[in-house]
């Protein structure tokens, strides 16, 4: 009796494991089958003809040209285009680009006798699109990843909302959807998706605009204070600026290698 | 084996509960709805793939699109010499602007609950 | 053996159903969280991990501490622990399950949990955490259950269990090491960026875990006919005090490095936790309470006369457990996020629904522990009869 039950349970257990691993194989199998036999695979994907491309996108922020007004315009432009919600509760706040003070943007570069101009100056901060991004290293699902052109992006479909990337980011550039963002979006841009609750989001260097040949929204609104270009191309405008001027980066001592430079 | 009656009663209850959805819905089956086409969609004659294929494979195609757009940054899908911008809101729903009749009916019937719309905008929904 | 959990006196069933009641209440709050999002918690843009992850971190330690029974018994043949090693392993099972539940409670999109397996990412420490935690759960289930079964049949445990038992030793160390690596590999978080974090986690675990086990022994002795034994409890008490002293030593190393070097990124977090920063100090009373409890616990356990008095021992264990729970849970997690990377202070404190959900997870753990211990004690009583 005991033996019968035991062997039955063993058999049942092994069968269950076997069956479930079969179904797992099935999942992988169909995944591949669809890609290879479905007609969708016969189509080809390509860039738009006027898409902007680079080897490593980067930004130069010319603080000499910045004003409060420009900063606020950039923030508005970005947040409107990307459907960034505005919550009354600070706890649920979401921001892609925002203005802060020098001492917050560069907490490791505290100077007792800092030049007066910098003390007062508004500094726009956003994702640094690091060449060696700690957030990408931390993400357990590759929901945040680095594209070939250096842009660090979010795949909102895949994010499980563990917020490991937010702990990993040394710049506080990431926000989490603590609740459904839709009711808090005032002027929805139908061309860009909103997000759902429970996923992380951040600046995407306007990847969706680059794809159709447009410069990032903040660059357009910056009146020349933000210059966008290919850091890998020695003839690009950003490289020319960096050759001529002394620039600093946020916490470059951490080795994350940010792609955003600030001219001071 | 003195527990025979108990086991049988237990099994009967289990079976009743397990098959509840079947007999609860018995006779209530409705016919499968047909997706309705807008004038624009009718005029186009052919969707991205053949009709039958679209019907059975649109989810795979959309999945392909979203992965390629988001992860590879390639926004244009070319098939049979025609180019489409790979976008649910801006391409699919541009033509099939009647989401309620075209998408929701079947999804409801088959109990498919795609969460596309929690993020992607439905054009007509905008006032 | 499982049927032993289905036979109990009135008190047993009252306890079981009270736990089920608590789980039900907490679950309604979890449904609310699923519906609204994690916005019902006190977490915010700056403090993105809170009470849930704090409990997770702490409980991984409790789970790992089973090794403090396995090593003496299986490696040093300290026979006395043979009586209670399974209690440690069963505690580990309940703890790991609570850990997993806390992770799930903390996810923004829990339905997508399996993405971690679907897109395996070895460079993420969370991926490894999943592997070591589930592995540890399986090891302890298999070992604990089979050893108990053998004991019930009065035969020695099967030979194939031996390698598994030996494996469980480094595996236990690994679960808490990987948990520490979640924190200490992040470049911008000065508070966590220390190589001593994993050793400190283990030390505090080897204090808090056995302290809890001693309390469990007292409870088991009181409510059942099985006595875990005075010698066993006294040996565990020595483990607790070694662990707690090592924990304090590592902590003081941290304090020295941060405060003597005076590097702001490392110092500011300690400043925030113990004295407050820029006028914000919600955790200050908690941290001092934690320190007072841990130190008092050490003093009580160090004095032989006090330690050998079981009433005092119970108090010392409660102190040690709660002290480490505060310090390692809330202090460790929230303290690392304040100040934020832009050196701004945004504080965190858990909300009511958040605490209710956490209590429900604890209730689930206690329910599992109750069933497992009922089986364990049932076998022991059967053998004694």
C-alpha cells in the first residue's frame, strides 16, 4: 500500500515536471516557429529615410546660455511630448528633465568659494545615457538596455517594476509609476504612448524623434543652450565644442562614463 | 477503505465545481462576431498581410513590431514592396479607427484582454 | 507525515484560523495595491525600496542562519543539535517563502515576474538572487523532510542526502552574500558601497536567526510535549552572542571608515540615520532604539549567569531580534536612499496598507512554520510514545 502510493506519487511528480518542461519547450518552439514561418518574417525592417543616426549620441549643455525661462521651456516641451504626468503629491512625481542647482547637479564638486554665476545658475539634469550604464547592469530582464548608438532605453512592455535600476542610477534620473499616470496627463500627445502603473521611465534622448529626423525636444526648445550630436565623430559640433571649452560631467569618478557634458 | 462514501461525495463536489463554467454557460453561446471595417479599411482592400493571416497572426506581427521598434529602433516595416510605419496607434488605428467594433468585439468574445490600450492612445477616444 | 498538521487541539486551530484571518485582511490591501499601484505605500521617487525589501533582506538572514545548526551537527558531529537541526531547516523554508512573497509584493508588475526567467540576465544580481533563493528552498525542503522521515522510521538518513547537506552550507552563505551584492555593487550609493556589507549581513543573520530559534524552542517546549533541550538552547545562545558581537564589530568598522575619512557620500547617511540631516530625522529614534536593544542583548548574553537564566535569555533574544530587525531592515534600506544622489533629503516611512500587507506575509510565513513544526513535533511525540 505504502509502496504503491509512493511509486504513484513519484510517477505523478516526474510526469508533472516532464509535462511542464515540455510546455516550456513548446513556448520557445512556437516563439521561433512564428518568427520563421509566419509571413510577418518575410517583411523587412528598416530606418526611416531621414532618421538621424550616430555611433554614440551625446549632449553638450552650454550653461552660459541658460536662463530659468529656457530651462522651464525645455521641461515643458519634453514632458508634453512624452506624456509625462503631473501629480500633486510629490511622492508620485515623475520627471525626465528638470532644473536644479549646481550643488545638487554636482554634489561631489562642492566649492566653498564657487563662482557667483554658478551658485545662482539653473542646471538642467536628465538621463546621462552613460556609456557604461549601472542601470542596464542591474536590470534583471533587460527591460532597460543600451542601443548600439549609445542611447539607454526602457522597454515598458518588459519592465517588472523591481526598481533595481533606480537604486543603481547614481544620478536620480529615473522615475517610477507609483500609480496610473493617465489621469494626470493634461495635454496628451496621441503620437506617443503613455505608460502604465508599475513601470520605470526616464529620458529617452527622444529616440522616437531621432527616428523621423527630428532633434530632441529639449534641444529645440533650448535656444542653442543644448547641443546634440555624435560624440564618436570628431567632426561633429559637440566634439568641436568640447575641443574648445572645458566641460564637466556629473560624477565621472564613478566610471559610468556619462554622455552629457556641461560647459561652465 | 471505509471512507468510500466520503470520497465519492468529495469527488462529486469537485466535479460539480470544476465543470461549473460549462453548465453555467450552457445554451448561452452566442455566434462569433464579425469585425466591422471602416470605409477607409474597405477601400484599402488588403491589410498588411492577407485577411486570414491578419486574423490569426496580428498579435505576432504586433509583437514583432514592438520589439523591433523599441529595441532595434527600426520604425519602418516593408512587405510586398509597401512600407508601413510600425505603429499601433499611428498605422493600424489610422485605418481601423473603429476600435470598439473592429478590435473589442472579438477580443471580448474570445476573452482576450490585450493591455495595449493602457499606454497606446486610441485616436477616436480623444475629444 | 503531512497529516500530522491536520490534527490539533482547540488552541492550535484558533491559532491557525487567526493567521488565516490576518492573511485575508492583508490580502484585501494587496488587492488594493494591485489596483492602484505601489502609490499606496510610502515609497517615493527617491526612496524606491522600503518596508517590503527591508523585510526581504532581514528574512534572507533568518533563512541563512539555519547553517548555524547544520555546521555544528553535520560537520562537527555536535550530537545535541541533532534534536533541533530540522527546526532550523524548517524555519529557513518559511523564511525563504516570505522572502519570495515580499519580492512579489514589491514588484510594480508582478504578473511579469517570469520575465526574469524568460530573459535571463546574468549581469543582474537579482537574477542570481532568484537562483540562490529557490535553490535554497528546495535544498531545505528535501533535506529537512527526508531527515525527519528517516527519523520517524528509526533509520539513518539516506546516503544521497549527505552531499545535499554539505551543499546547503555554502549555499546558505551564498543567499545572504548575493542579497548583500544587490546593494553593495551600486556605484552611487555610498552607504552600501562597502565590502564589509556581506560579512555584516551574515553576522547579523547569525545573531537574529538563532535568537528567533531560541524563542521558538521556548514556545515549542511550552505548547507541546517536546523539549528541544536546555543544552541546545544554551549553545544557540552562545551563537547569538558571537553573531551579535561580530555584527557590532563590523558596524563599528563602518562607522570608523565613514566618520574618520569624512568622505561626505559615506558619512551623510550615518549622519541622517543617527542625528538627522538638514532637519530631517524620522529614523533617529528608531536607530538609537535598535542600538540600545542590540547592545543590551549582548551584555545580557555575555554574562553567564544572565544567559543561563532562561527568562533573561528570552528577553535578550527578543532585544537582539528586534534591534537587528530595525537596523538591518529599515535602517539599512531607507538609510541608503537618504540623502538621494542629488544630495536632497526626501524621507520615507511606511504607510498603514504597506504595513498590513507585510503583516499578512509574516502571517503566511508563520502559518507555514506552524504546519512544519506541527509535523516535526508530531514525529517527535510519536517516537517518545
